[in-house]
C-alpha cells in the first residue's frame, strides 16, 4: 500500500531552486534511505513533507489524503487545516539536533505531546512513555533533564517522543550527524530494530554502510533532483549514473 | 518620632501600591506590546516601535507630567493624580518589559517551534508550554533589574503631587530641620529592594533545574 506519494515537488528559496521536481512513493513497511551530497535538498524535502516549509509546486499525498496539490499553471493549494493536522499526525520527524524540550524531564518530553495531541490521560501517556524508554534502554533516565544526557541518549529520547504518537511514517534527518562518532552506533541500532519491526521510515543519512544495511530502497539526490533510485544492491553494487558513482567513490 | 514613622509607613503603603499596581498592569501589557513589536504587519510593528522609543527615550518624569496634564488641555479635565501615576508608570514599564520579553522570545532556538509544530502542538500550547517557560528563565536577571528600578522610580510620583514615601520624608525633613527622615526613607527603599532582590534570587534558583 502506498503511504506517501510525492509528485513533481518543487521548492525554491528566494527564487533559487532547491527541489526541482522530486517524485517518489513510499510503501507501507518500507525503509527508504535518501543519500546525497550536502546541499542537495534532502533536509528541505523532509521539511516540505512535514509542513515545516511551504512548497512551490507539486503534489503530496499521505495515507490517502492530499496534503498539497498544484495545477499545471503552478497554483499551489494546501488542504484545509483539519486535513493538514491529520497528515501531520501520520508523520513523525527526528531532527539532527534532537530539539528536545530542555525544561521538561525525559518522561515529560514524551508524555506532553501524547496528552496534548492525542488527549491521552497522564497515566496512559506515562505507561507508553516508560515502555518506549525501556525499549530505548533509558528506563533509568525518566527523571533526568535533556542536558544531563549524552547526545546519543538525547536522540533516543527524541525517537521515543516521536514514536509515542504512533506515526505511520517516521522520518529521520541525519539522526547521527550531530553525535560524536562513538555514539552513532546506538542510534543506528535503534533504527535498525525499528526496521525489523516493519516500521515505515524515511532516513536521510550519510552513513552508507548503514543505509545499505537497513534500506529496502535508496534514493540518491543531487542538486535538487533524484539522480538514481534502486535497491541497495543495485545502487551500491552497480550505480548507473556517473554522479552516483562519483559520490559513492568518496565513501569507498 | 513615632508620629513621623507612622507617617512614613503610610507613605510607604502608597509607594507599594504604585509598585504593585504598576506591575499588575505592565507585566501583561508588556507581553501585548512585545507581540505587537514582533507582528508581521509592518504598520503594527512600526507604530509599536515608535511607542517603545518614546517611552524609553524620554524621562519618566516628563511622561508622568504629560499623562496628568495633557487631558486638561484636550478635555478640560483629568483623572485623579494617583490614577495618572499608575497610567504613566504602566505605559512606561510595559515598554521596558516588552523589550525584555522580545529579547527572551527571540533567543529561543527555532528548533523548539519546529519540534512543537511537527508533534502537532497548537500555537497557543507551544507558547504556553514550550516557549514561555524557557523565556521566563532567561529574562529573570533583566526583569530583576527593572523591578528594582521601579521601586526607586516610585519616588517620582511626587512630581504630580502624590504623597509617596520620598515626598513625605522630604516634607518632614524641612519641617524638623533634620536629614533623619530622608535617611529613614533611604533605609525603607533599601529594605524593599532587598526583598525584591532576594525574591528574584530564589526564583532564579528554583528554575535552575536545567540549563
Ligand atoms: N531557509 C533557507 N533559506 C535559504 N536557503 C536555504 C534554506 N534552507 C536550505 N537552503 C538551501 O537549500 C539547499 C538545500 O539545503 P538542504 O535541504 O539543507 O540540503 P541537504 O540537507 O541535502 O544538505 C542549500 O543550498 C541550502 O543553502
Ligand atoms: Mg541536511
């Protein structure tokens, strides 16, 4: 089943094209990795999908709902508030720099969104929160504040915070690039476990071995375009486009 | 001596009333002004900016005189002196508080808004539960300074004839050919500010549970 369909997505900043017609689909249970050089538009793509940036053209469908569409003439129209809200609830986003709430305890970071957005009771939210913290290996840290945790622990809390809202798709924007190298492993392991549980995910990453390992499909982006798309075996084993080859050579 | 102290205590109550009422009105009004200053609409933000510039760029004493006497020239009558004092202090302090609020709000990383948005928080919830608590922590030192200044500024109410602590002390000094009353007034102000200062220290400590 198609969960996300993006067609001809365009985005520019001050007239400068950053996404120049991106189209792809994401199926239920699929793990899609997006790789590409810095500045190629990977973050912008996730930000358009999660409504952090308005698009300049194209269509985005999430879980059968049209979030935004545009005519051939380039008139962009977003769905009504209600729909946008429901689309938002289907998508989770894990940021590069976590963006935890510093004034809330670890547990409160995870319960607050559940209580406000899903209207769960405090008991229920805490139950879900504790289960997720256990899964993340952080059950001892529920009373700690984010600044008392390592980067890797903070990122695990932010993954738990996103998962607590039961998103249909979880998106990651370079979840390990703000971390010390020795801390990336714990995050990659968590994402790998989620992949095993058939969580639908889009992972922007520069960890090539990791992308190869967990992905069902990989997209290589360059300069606002999808240059190549395929299975990890095809894309890493036998890249077709010279730009893909050149990019991957740097990671050999 | 007992009589003098009693007079001064009564005047201190007036000073405290000015202090309390000014805070009561200017703290929330300042938030409104800050919002106006940050408004996307350039007309609103410019008008509010001019207001802030006037409030911060002219002496409070002049503003008090203006607030009290301008209605006489325009309408032929004015409100009572005490009301004028409260209005004058409130619009002046709201401007200062607004700038402190604005600085605090703008110092919150954009990621806090983005995380709130992606999680599905409403705008109001984001402000009350994510932004405001962090702003409060950041602005406490600046607010402490401003509130201490307000305690001392209450002495200016005498310019439009309100018998606050300093005015009463001066009168007593003149009457009794003694600097004692003024010295006592100084001690009173000092004590009030010691309490203010201590309260802000406690508040700062209380919010020290995170960096
Ligand atoms: N808010 C913005 N304003 C202007 N330009 C931006 C903004 N965000 C991103 N860009 C530009 O868009 C391009 C793509 O950025 P980004 O999506 O962050 O790339 P990536 O995540 O692949 O490194 C870059 O050239 C970047 O400078
Ligand atoms: Mg990026």
